[in-house]
């Protein structure tokens, strides 16, 4: 405890770090306040049906990422996810389209162009998502809750003043959140976009904890003992997830002797760290998008007309839903790793710098060796990632409520762990740079660069 207070004092002593942390907290507070500003023309006292709809399923996930803004019909209701979606699309284009590959190699100027394209694509996505959100809002709320859509006032057209102005407000709200994230990255601490997502997730944790405690004490039974057991298991899952995020396999690389002037220097041995889960959280995002397709298609049909197959794949608790989800994550992990990790490029760079893996010939053999190692460590990483993703289904089987179960795995847990590690790593770097002790007694905190959602 004394060590902790000393570290906090050291953090406060560093003026630049102190200002960055205060600036970040201020931006986060502004974001949270905006999450409770209800859209003009909506009666905030009549949002109960929308909140009930956002307790589970796809809308529950969107509500969690937006920090509850979705259920509050807030100006920030669409959150940062449209920007994340456009970032993913641009990232995939960067891997497949020559024009984007060229931009990526142009350095800072290319990065600015890519960021500009990402913003434009975000606006396009928002223009489609905002009307969908308004349509769902009107269908869920009673007519008197949405004044301009009251039949006695203006009718039900999206092209009314309310519809058009709300589309503009929702679009501007998401773009403003994106701007806040960029301000945190530039002047604050940590990756701003990832921090905003994490804050949205954490904002739901107190409500989920309180709801689970009340249900254990009054409805489901088990009392405080069962609640403590659930918390202990959650801590265990978090610790194991940290091991997954930080896990690496190091390949030794021997660099040849160099001659500088008249002096000869001996070879230097270094290591190439290959991450156990190089794909990060992306496989879960891709697999989840595929698994939501049956839900989307089911929305266009009457429930009684759904086939047995579609009905099973719309049940988050069913065996087949979680089995297919698990398999898709493994497949997408291999796919995303294959397009992000290039053994041939690594082998070529190693050869150019006079390096080689002991016992392996440079060039093609080195590329094959790296590819084999990557395949072997990706398998256990992908399997564990799949288990993390379906863990909420297991805890729901023992009676944990849906909102609290989301914190036992999936995208939310990986984002929480990854962002916290990244932020702590940046704070530790500031401390060590000024000759203070780090945040841990031994070793260094490892970040999760591959887990950054954007930026």
C-alpha cells in the first residue's frame, strides 16, 4: 500500500503527466454528461420500453458500447462504433487495395489521408444508421413520447423537420465523440478512441453489479456467498485474459558481425516477439457480425415463420449458436493473422539487416520457419479467444443476469483488459523516463498494440 501511494505521488509530481491525466478525465466527464442529453423532441420520462429492448441481444451490445446512451435516446446514441466500423473497413482495404497500401507507405502524409477517408466513411455509415435508429425509436416508444411523430402533429415521415434534424444531431454527436477521442490521444493519456469505448463499458458495470446483487439476495438465491463466488470467478477470468493479451513467443535472431572503421564488433542476439493472439479482438468482431445476420433476417419475417435453424441461431444461450460462434472465431483468427503477419516480409527485413535465425537458412526457409511457429501459437490462442467469447453463455447457465454476464468475456472483457494495460504502460513510461519506479515491482507492463481499436 505504501508503494502504491508513493507511485501516485510520483505521478502527481510529473507536471506533464499530471496535466495529461486531468485533461483525459475532463474529456471523459464531458463524454459521460453528453450521454445523458436526450434528443430534442423526445420525452425522457417515457423511455422505459427502449431501455427494456436494449437489455440483451445486438441492441444490448450497442447500448453497452455507447455507455447507455443508446437506451437514453441521447445525442451520443450511436456512439463511436460507426467510426470503429469504418476503421475496420479501411484497415482491410489497406491490406488488399494497392492505393491504400501506397498511402500507408507515404508516412505521415499518407496516414492523414487514410484518417480523412475514414472520417468520410464514418459520416456515410452514420447517414444510414441514424434513420434506422429513429425508426426503431418511434416503433418502441408510445406516440405521445415522440412529439413530432404524433399523428395529431406532423405525421410519421423521416423527412419531417424532426427526422432530418435528428439525423444531423446523431451524426454530429458521433463525430464529436470521435473528435474527443483524438483529443485524448494527442493531449491526454492512452488511446482516446479505445478509452471512450472502455468508459462506455465500465459505465454499465455498477448497474450490472447492483442488479446481480439484488437478484441473488431476493430472487435467484445464493445470497452474498454466491455473489462473492461470482466476483472471484470474474477476477480469475480477467487474470487469464491478461495472460492471453500479453502472451508472446520469442524467436532468437543472431545478427552478423559488423565492421565499423578498423574495429570489428561481435554479433548481437535479439528476439522477434510473436504474439499468441496477433489478431487481437478483430476475430470476435467479425464473427459477431456474421452471427447477427440471422437476427437481422429474422426481423423481416414473422417469428412463427422462422425455421428451426434460424431460431437456434437467434438464441444466444443455445449450444449451436455458441458452437458456430466458437468455430468462426478460430477461423477468423487464422484469417486475420495471415493478412496482418507477413513472414516473407519479416524474413526479407531480417536478411537485409544481416540477421538470421540460428539453424535456419536465411530467405525462404526463415519465412517458412516463422510461418510454422505462428501457426502453432495461433491455434491455442484462437481456441482460448473462442472460450473467452462464449464465456458469457456459460455463466448465464448458472443464473447470472445477462448484463453482468457480458463482463465475463467477449469483446467487452478484451477491450477492458487491453485498454487498461495500454494506459498503464504509457503512465509507466513517463515514470521510468524521469527515473521513478514503475507501476510494478518487477518487469514491465506490456501493452496490446494489436488490440487498439483505432488510431
